[in-house]
């Protein structure tokens, strides 16, 4: 369970850093738009300020997505630990049951290894999206160091316009890539829940059958759970022939 704590803390730390950077970028954006239109279009200093804003706007959301991905990974790790713990508890309970009343243990749910595969794929998408956004962000920083008047005056097919098109297009598909990674991680969490449900359902079916075998009376488990006057008592003769007795 310790790795769950590490994953959760890493995710929360990344989210906190993203929030702090977002606040700082908001102040820079406010300072930029406080200037008049002519200054924004011609001033090299404001162009430098804008380049930082545009660059951060590209990669910052993907940093937040990565933090959320770590948090979802932490949830998946908890679900996996709960599922495995339920399996171990079932094995311990069955080991204490007389051999004649034992049933096979529930097999390891297939959704559990699938969960880790999906979680790895989701983390791969979100991490790759962040790395790609950092590269595109550096391109955007260099691009927007040019004042707006220079970008407006660039002829068709020029390097500036080609870079501008590449930056705007990349921002679109990077966002889709990050959302796809989060969707796969959510699917991994669902698989973890499915593993727990599978184990609980198996134990819910098997345990009444164990009780029926111990008592030799079909339906005894239902009598245990009923609201009638009947009650079950456990008795042991000390020779390993423990029995449920109904009174």
C-alpha cells in the first residue's frame, strides 16, 4: 500500500505546482492586456511577455493532466491492493475450514492484470503529451517573441506562418491525446472495481455452500441469515470435527 501514498502525493504535488504556475501566468496575462492595442502589437517587451504566456498556455494543462493521472493511478493501486487482500482473506478462511467442506479458491480476476496494462497505457499517453507540449511550447516561445505586427506582415508560406500553424494545430491534438490518456486510466479504475466485485461475488456464492457442507443441511446458510427464532452455534469436540448446530 505504500506505493499508493507515493503516487497520490506525487499527483497532489504536481497539481499544486500547476495551480501556482497558473496563478502566476494569470498575473502576466493581466499585465499584458492592461496595455493598449498599439503597444501590444509593436512593443518587443510586451512581445516577450506574450511569448511566455502563450508557451505556458500550451504545456501547463498537460502538466495538470499528468498530476490527475498520478491520482488515478493511486486509486487503481488501492483497488488492486483491496482485490488481492480479499483473495488472501478468502484463502485464510478456507484454510480454517475442514477439508471435507472446502471449495476451490477464486481464481485471480483477469481484470486485475488488464487494469495494470491500461494504467500503463494511460500514463504513457499523458507523459508523452506533456513532453510533446514542452517541445511545442518552446517553439511557441520563439515564435511569439516577434511582435504582432511582424506576424501580421509575414507573407504566405513564410517560416513564421508555418510555425504559427504548427503550434496551433499541435495544441489541438495534444489536448485530445491527454484526454485519451485520462480516459484509459479511468477504464483501468473500472477494471480494478470489476476485480473486487468478482471476488466478492464468488465468496458470496461459496460461503453458503461451505456452511451447508459443514452442517449437512441444505439451506442452513439461509437459516443463519434469517430473522426467525433459529440460531446457529459452533461446537468443537477438540478432534477437528467441528459442526454447526441449530437450536
